[in-house]
C-alpha cells in the first residue's frame, strides 16, 4: 500500500508539471504569433519589455515638402535622441497637404505595423478619425498635433489656438497702417488660403477676418483666394489682386507657402510701402521677406516643441502616466523689431 501511495503522488506531480509546461508553451506560441490580448490599460510586464527595446513611436506629418513640418520631425527626433535609446522614432507623411487619401493610407499602414504609439498632424479633421480611433481602441496612444480631429478618442491634442493667433496679425496690421499713415476706412484686405477643407486654415482665416472687421468696421474684405498649398498659385493670386484692386492695403496668408507667394508678389510689384502683409508659420523665404520689408510679420508656432512634446506625451501614456487631453501651445508674432531676439531665433531656427 505504501508503494502505491508513492507511485500515485509521483503521477500527480508529473501531470501538474506537464500542464504547466503546456501552458507555458501555449503562452509563448501566442506571443510569437502576435495573439496577445490587447487592453487599453498599461501592462507592467509588457511595459518592462518595451522599455528594454525602446518605445517605437511613429510620427506622421501633413507634408514632407514644407520646412514647417520638417521642423516637427526635427523635434520628434530630438526627443528620441535625448532618451538615450529609450525611444525610437519613425517618420512619415505625404508630399503635400492636399494629399489627404495618401495620409490616411500612411496612418493605416502604420497601425498595421503595430507601433507603441503614434503622433499625427492630420490634414483632415474627419478622414483619419476611423483609423485613429482604431489605434486607440487597440491600446496604441494617438497624440494629435496642430489639427484637431472630430472625435474625443485620442490621447492628447497639442495645438495652437489658430483663431486667436491669427487675430494678433490683424491687430498688428491696424497698428502698421497707423504707423504708415494709411487710412483703412473703406479700403480692402485679402486672405490667401492654402486649403478650404482644413479646419486649421479655416480658423486662421476667420480669426484674422473677424478681428480686422472688428477693428475697422468699414474695411472691405475681398473673397478668400484658395491656392492648393502651391507657392506659385499664391503668387499669381496676389498678382491678380494687386492688379484688380488699387485700394488693397492688407494681405494675410494662412501658412508659410502662402506667405512665400505673397512676399514674392509684393516684391515683384514693388508694393511694400502700400500693402501690409502677414502670414502664418515660418521658413527662410518668409524670414528674408521680413528683413527686406516684403512681409511685415509672421505668426510663429513652436513646431519643434510640438514634435518633441508629442512624442513624450505618447510615451507617458504608454507608461500609464496622466496625460492632459487638450494642450494649447503658445504663438509669437515675429516682425523686424523682434526678429533678432534670442527667444525668437530659437523658434525660427530650432535645434541650432
């Protein structure tokens, strides 16, 4: 009887070890096949593994043909560099801000590659919503910068108050008219826009126009010109406006490409003394135009900071830390008077 008890005990032990081994093999196989259950709550074991190999963050910009968006990427890459290997950044984006479908494809492909987090400056407020929601629901933090999506299913939105920022250009335009001795009563202003379908561009145009009409009640706004984010088209549109309106005294461009076109036209038509012009965002052409008087000013965001802080926000979410849902970024109105200031130079030439 004693031998039978010993034998039975040995058999039970073998069975327990076998089940444990099978469970371990099954768990390993599931992980290898990518079949782990996905939850929105941070998993301590998974987080330790991710930290060991580095957090993989995909950063998607609106357009690769713009210095502004390249600066966003510069900030994102700096966040990775400062992490000493804890963060790995992959960058992507369509060629132009008009390539909405291409950006959607880029986002969908990025999600399929299963990054740890995504930072995106979406061209459209609607087209990327399904994919962004899919990512968040799959446990991939999505940080949006610049353009706000028409959904609350995102990890953080980091952006400028575009309406309020554009209004600062209108306020300064009125001051410049006064300084130049230009009476704006009954005169005309124009807006050159890159894209009629972008919520960001719409907010900038509305912010400028609402403020300029508030400050000069009888100002005459010309119908907004849309130029497909094309510098040459912005130049042609400005040329046509100057030719057709001898009483045109102010122009506002809602991004740096529009600013480039406006500045080039004002230079070619020698209208720097009679037309006060502003634009949004910065590039080398605009900075030179301010120095030479073809643009009076530009509303400058902090794209470097957006890229840098966007990546850090995604990583904070992955670590289970509290992340503010909506963050308003500051802007600076850059003119010839403050162009040489140290803080302004940091915004214009980040990372240098």
